[in-house]
C-alpha cells in the first residue's frame, strides 16, 4: 500500500471548505473541529475507524490524514447521492483504498456488522445519537474512543448525560464551536 499524499488530501479538504463557503450548503465538521478530529486520531493511532455519517467525505479526510500505514476507515452513509460525492472526493484525495463507503442506515449497519473498532466518529441525524450509543460502545474495543460531533446542541442533552454517566465510558465534552465529545471505553 502506497503512502498517503497529504498535499492531495489537504487540497480536497480546502476544496470542500470553499464549496460550502460559496453557499453550496452542506454540514461538515469544518476546519476548527476538523483539526481536533485530526489531533484525536493522531493520539489514538487507530487501525480501524468507523464513521457514521460520511457526508461529502470531509471528516473522513480529516481522519485519513492522521492514519498510519495499514490503517483504514469504514464510513456509513444512508444517502446514495451524497455517498457518491464522498467516493469521488476520496478518489481525488487518493485515499479510496483505505476508506470503504457503506451505503446503509447507520443503525442497520451496526446491527449486522461484526467488527470491533479502535475509534468511532458519530455524525448522523442528532435524534439517532442516543439510539446508536449502546451499539457503538459494543463495537469499540476496550480503550477505544468514541468521538461525537455537535454535542452542545440542545437536542443532544440526553446524549451528553448518557455518555457522562455511562459505566463503560470516561467522557469529556470539548467546548469548541457546537461541541465535540471524546469518550474512552473502559473495562
Ligand atoms: C452532518 S453530515 C456528515 C458530515 C461529515 N461527517 C463531515 O463532517 O464531513 C450527516 C450525514 O449523515 C447522513 N445520515 C444521517 N442520518 C444517518 C443515518 N441514520 N445513517 C446513515 N447516514 C445518516 C446524512 O445523509 C449526512 O450525509
């Protein structure tokens, strides 16, 4: 497997940011929280990452640029047209061999998938977070990390409470923009 071309990845990231700034609105984690996602991925050194909510592929690329040789991402997107755009962006960035896009509803994927992950990034419809939480915890190895976007939003109050008091998690909420949570699965 060839090394990743970080310049190519960065150029596709800037392209998506410009598209979104120009008014082609689509929710992306954005450069500030994206840098945090990159940093967290660097710290975890995951071998296998699960992303729920691919979107245009922006957050997947932020994760990909931190991955070490041999690591990979499985990303799940229920909207086929959006998933096709992400696949094109992954090709442009030269990461298509390490990112597997699954076109499926996240909950259905979690139910049938048998893998364990070192890191899960959750960024789907907000009302699904709490419903998906137990499934995500079950799919994390001990010491694995769940990162969730937008957690300071009012509709994610119950999710915040759930991750902060969950017996299997140690969680912290980072007050950056509309919030990112980082939870480690314990024994
Ligand atoms: C906020 S966007 C993802 C943005 C992306 N993570 C990023 O930062 O570049 C949410 C995406 O999740 C998808 N989505 C929402 N609910 C979903 C679900 N239950 N299962 C799978 N995909 C879902 C939407 O179609 C949308 O593309």
